[in-house]
């Protein structure tokens, strides 16, 4: 995993005050894919009270707003599993 990208993801997502956050680099699964040349493929699983009462689209928007410019370079694809505390 790109330790630097993972650290940046964690830092940016801290604004959501996650109770738990797991970040996996899945870039190796996409070797040869056009996006493998620019930016990595990451999977996050995050639990935060900010997601309570929010549908999937709103949760993803909160996450994309938090990671911002990382999606335009360091990250080519981001798989998201977002839960509120009462869902885990």
C-alpha cells in the first residue's frame, strides 16, 4: 500500500470522526488496467456517526468531499463501505 496515500486518506477522513477506518490498497488487482498507471485502487470500510440517517449516496458524497483532490491523481478508484455505528 502506498503508505503516503493511506495516511492522506486517513487524515482527510478524520473530519468524519470515524469510530473505525480500514484502508486496503487493491491496486495490484488491477494491474494492466488503464487506471493502474495513474492513481491507485483503494477500498475503505468506515464507521461514523455522520452516516446515521444518511442513504448510500449521501454517505459517498460526504466521503468524496472529505478526500477531495486525492480523487484527481493519487486515487483512480475508491470502493466504499460506509456504516453508522448502529449498523455494525
